């Protein structure tokens, strides 16, 4: 009988130790699970933060890609120009590409320079002058030169013409875009005032009408579309246009003035 009681007491003692150990393990496991959960939360938070950073970088990269897209298109459709084409002219006079020139909608955002904005508010360059020119307006060579490019179906410029103007000390290039028709041939010599074509709405101007119809004109120091070698057309044109408020961030809200309206 005594042996049986001793045996029962021993079993109870061992069970107590085992249960205590199990409780300790459960507690330890619970604490361990808490630690793991906290670590996972931290990892998730870090991953979330990293994801945010990656998203911001992707957005920034996307914006930069959008900014570079137009230049990529221009480079893609570049055509090699025969630089030997044409003779040096001593006629240093310049005219205008349209009769009675007016800037499209009389807005400074249609002049040359950092005058436009992308959808996110960042600055976007406009690399020429947009002249108000209803479809069919006669377009004229601004100076003596030779027709060195006639290009059709450019995604941005549409039907366009490039004229090379060779002078004793420098070569200039004038560029005319969004035309509806051309009345000259490649290699043809033209004079200031020669009608080279008619204005239109080709290229990325195909959805414009009324007061928005225009000639896009560029003065270039390089013939390539994507070379970013455009300069301010005021450097050569007879009639010069300026922003009425060049310091205003939003040039689309600013009117245009002619050169004889300002003192420089």
C-alpha cells in the first residue's frame, strides 16, 4: 500500500514538472511568435517603404521617359542632309514666313523657349514660333537658300520643309512644319519671299482648327530634327516677337508684343 502511494506521488511530481515545462515552452513559443510577428511587421514596413521608393523612382523615370519621348521620335525620323547642297549667298536680308505675321492666339507659350508645361507642371520647351496660319495660307522662304529636305508623314511635324541658307561666315537652317502642300522640289534654289507651300494641320496638329491652325517655324544651327540645335527665330526674322511678361511662370496666360513695342 505504501509503495502504491509512493508511486502515485512520483507520477504527480513528474507530471507537475512536465506541465511546468510545457507552460514555459508555450510561453517561450508565444514570445517567440510575437518577436517573429514584430520582425515581419518591420520587414513588411521596410518592404512597403522600399516599394514606395521604387514607385517614386518609377514615376520619376516615367516622367523623364515622357520628356525624352518626343526627342526619341525626332531622332528616329531624322534624315541625313547633303551639307554640300547650295551655294554661299551674299544676300544677308531676311523676311517672314507669312504675310502680316501673328503669333498663334497671341500667346507667349507659342514663342521659342521654356514657355510650356507638361501635365505635372514641369517646364517644357517649345523650339520655334507658331504663326497663326489658317489651312491653305501661303508659306514663304525667309531668306535665299536651297531646299534641302522635304519630308512627309513625320509624326510630329507632318509634311515639312528644311531650307539651307549658306552665308560667308555661317550656315543657317529654316524649318517649316504642319504643311498641307509643297510647291518646291528638293535641291531647288529659292529667294526670300518664294512661296514654298501651304499651311495645314499635318503631324501632331491634325486635331487643331480655327484660331489654333498654325505654321510651326524653327531657326536651326543644325539640320537634324533631334539635335536640339534650334535657336530663337528673332535672331534672323524681320518681324520679331517677345513675351509681354517674360518672368511670368505661366506664359500661356501672357500676350505677345512685337519688337517695335519694346525698347531693347
